[in-house]
């Protein structure tokens, strides 16, 4: 039986036929003196929907509908057509095919990706980047994020001409310190040094961060930056 209020997803070829049939039903119910419904279109998450409210708000209205089905062949046929179309339209939502796997098995070495690799190595060092990319190639779970990081983060954003690399390194260090991303902060401290930053400039950056983020953040940042400087000295 046609429900009193329903939304029919209109994601297939039956959509227009369903709309036409519901519009005809409204006209026919008016001719028969039955309480009429309202038909509207709304937007769902991934498809439009027909929202139908047929006005069966009372027992007497429902009884009148049953009587019309029994006595008026055109009305009964139209209801059957709508119910059939609604079933087919609903099935589009109910029988979604499983999402196909989009697992990436190797890097898509686009021009931006290769530019990103080169720039990432210039800032962070060959060893760090080679280890990150090799780990991602051995682990499909890590591969997509490394693809995006290298292609978009480095091959697009870091490659923009508006700021010099040292400035981008300072900004990256400040943001990462504020966010508490300690390992990434240490990586970009090394990158800032590779981009020409001095120890004194790093001290000033951390003090400035302490003003806005709190001195515990600055103290922790100082310890982390100091550990990076010591590692570099030990490797020299």
C-alpha cells in the first residue's frame, strides 16, 4: 500500500516516470474529491529525492482511498504503477555494488611527484626521503599518503614561487611545534638548517612560538631542536 509519507530516491531511469505518476495521482485524487498530497524534490547525499506526502492523515481519508482503489480502475492502476516504480527506484539505494578496491601498489610518478621528490630531498635530505618512500612502497597502507605528500605537499605547495624555502621552513616548524607534532617538527628543524637557517634564528622562532603557544611548548621545542643539532654534530 502506498505509504502516507515517503522519499523515493531518483537515481535511475524510473525517476521521471515516478514523478509523472505521482503528479497524475495528485490530479486524480482532486477529481475524486480525496485529500490531496504534496510532491517536492529535495537533495539527498548522492542523489535527488522525490518527497511525497499523500494526505492520508485520518481513518476516513484512508477508507476513502481504499474505496477509490476498489471502485476506480484508473486509480487502482496508477497506485500499482507508483508502487512498482518506487520499488525499482528504492532498489538503486538498497543494492549498491561493493566499492571496488582502489589500493595503490606503486607510486604514480607524475612530473609533480618527481619535482616533489627532488625538492623534498633538497630540504630534508636524501636519506630521510629515500627511507620514507621505500617504506611506503613496501606497505600499500602508507603509499597513498606518501603519494599525496610528495606530489601535492612538495611538488605543488612547497614549489610555489611566493616564499623562499627558508621562510617555508620557519612556518612549517612553527605550525608543527604549535600542533605538538614532535617528530615532524624535528624533521623540519633539520630542513630549516638545510635551507640556510641559523641556530640563532631557530632560537628566536621557538621563543616567538612560546609567546603565543605557551612556554611549555617553547621549552619542549628547545629540547627537540637541541637534539637535532646534536645529531648533526655527531654525524659530522
